[in-house]
């Protein structure tokens, strides 16, 4: 049974679903993506810096607060892939982190486009290149540089376009994406998650988010506001690895006429669940290869049943399940279908235990396909990848050392890319890794001990240069920026 047929089935079995699905046709979803938003910045944790206005909105129940969990690697492209496809990222995504090629397959934006939902986006050129479906006539590339030293003003153009998006073009979109890059850049640039300059950046974003909420909540139309990070941030302002601070980012949700109960127990959502959840707000089926599941954020038992069945059907139709799990999933669908059919008008008689049991089955099915659980140590992953490259090249290119001219070109090219990327923390780390890999590949063919020693010497010098680059970027340029700010 296809998704549209499933919707019709629910309508036939219980008239309540007609009204529920009609509401999905008229909802507006606004997604605020804050690059590098750690959970500790919006929750009652030890961090001294907070999004104070946003936190006040969680205290009064306007926003529901969740911890968004991701897996390694925690680079930007990896986070975007998880957020907007429901598919898990791999180690290779860290190698192509700052590439501009299209993310293939089903994405949130292809599904919205297929279902005639109007998209408006305020984002940087990389997001537009990864997801070309967002390049609509009203969308604006508000960020045109990844140069870290512009972290103070990189979000200003996006902020200036907020009125354009939520007021001037209000009737021109069903889904609005607003992307803020500055917090992530500040962390990289300052090499810290603290200090006056970081506080100023947080206050700026806090003001923008508060402004967006105040305007949307004043409208009569049905809306959903989502705020999420694509990854977290270490206490040194970096990310990319598997530390708790990197894999835990903040997630908030606000819905029209909904008050959230933010208890002391931290609620969690998997980053992979965000695309299926957004699509469900419109009644659209999730992306085909997604291992994320729909989170309803609802206490409505009729909708809980619908969401659970949709999640179960997704795994049955798109994944190869063992007979035991397949049988359990199909039994749950029959069980919940009977609840709809026999207790449509008697919501008090719906068996909540049956729903909870089947929700656990959904989580069990998802766990089967979470390939990065447990999260591998990134050092082991790097080492394994280097050994794999060395082994493959040794087998295929035994005459590699004879390509002397080409080797020189490779070395110069990779070195220049490494040096040219020195102001972008993530890119610098990736190119540094590739440069060292290249040198090791050369070294295994040398029979002369002097050449081997010289190669080690080059690797050592490259490591020193890498450290010096980061010191200059994070110390000298920060001091220059502070002086410039006070001179203004």
C-alpha cells in the first residue's frame, strides 16, 4: 500500500483523520539552522553562555527542548546529509566536506518539490550547491564566504533578510529555511566557546530567533518552528570528532496553540529523524533510504497511531527485514488498524499500551540500521583509512615511484590546497590528512634510507606548519579583530 493509499485508508476507517490531514495541507514550517549549536547553549547546563531569550521561551512552554543526537563524523556536510536526507553520514563525507557537488538521492527538498510545496531559503552558497532544489526565485544566498575572520558580520545579511522572508514573502512559501553560520565560525576562529566575542555572537542570534518567533506566533495560520544545530561544539570551539560535546546539538520546536512541558529529564531526538518529521507535518512520505523515524510531538492518540503505522510501513517497504522483525511489524500494523476501525469515536477506549508497544518496535527496527552505533573513535577511523589507501595503491601501482614528475605535481598541488585552506579549520584538517597520506605512500617505495628519513622530516615540518597556521589564525588574527572592533 503506497503512502497516498495509506492516507485514504485512514480517512475511510475514521472520519477524524480527514480533519487531521486537512490541517497538514495548510501548515507553514520554518526551519532555523544554527551551524554548530551545542545543546549546552540552550539548556540548564554548566555553560556560562546562553541563548537567554530562547531559553525563556522554553521556560514558558512556547518551545519544546530536545537534545539532538548525531554520530561521527561531525563535519558540516555530514550534519547536512543527516538533517536533510535521513541517511547516516560516512567517513568519506569528511573528505568531501567542503566540496560543492550535489547530495544525491532523496532529500527533504526533492520531496517538498515533488509535492508542490513552495520553498524559500536564506543560506550560503554551499547549501545551495548541495541541494539545488532550494534555488527558487525568492531564495537568497545571504552568505558568500567561509572566511572565518568574518564571523562577526557573516549573519548580518541573513538577519537583514528576515523581514523579507517572514513578512514580504510570507504568502510565497510553505517551507522556509534560515541558515546562520556565524556561531560555528566564531568557535573555529576564537578556539573557544567562551569570551566576550562569542557572547556577542550568541546575543545576536538570540535576538534574530526571538524576532522570528514573535512574528510567527502573532499570525493566525498554523505553523511549526524548528531550531537545530548540524553538530555540536567542543570547549575549544571545534568539531568533527566523536566527543559528546560534538555529537550533541540543540533542537527546539514550537507549534501553533501548543504548550510544551519541559521537564527536568532531557528529551532526545536523533538527527536522522528531522527530515521524516518535517515531511510528516505536510502528510508527505519520508525519503526512501531514510533510517530516521517520524516524531509527532503530539499527545493526540489518533495521530500517534497514524505516525506509528507510517514508520512501520516505511521499514517494511524499503528495507530487508528478518522474518522475526517483519512479523512483529506486521502484527503491530494489524493491531493498530483495529484500534482505528473499532474505536474511532471512543478515544478514551484506545489502548495506549498497544501504541507504546508498537512505538518500541519502531525504535527497535531503526536501531538495526544505525550503522554508526557505537560511534567509532575518529583516530582509529583515520588510521584504518590511511592503511586502506596504502594497501590498495601498493597493489595497483607498484611502479608508482617512477612517476617522478607527476609526484612533484601532486605534492605541490596538495600542499598549496593545504596552505590555502588554513583559514578554514575543517578543510585544513582534511587537506593536512591527505598531504601526510601522500607522503606515506611515497615513502613505502623508497629503498634508500636517506629518502625515508627526508620524508619523515617533511611530515614533521608539515605538522609544525599546521600548528603554526592554527596559532596565527586563532591568536594573531583574533587580536587584530579585537583591535579593529574597538577602533570602530
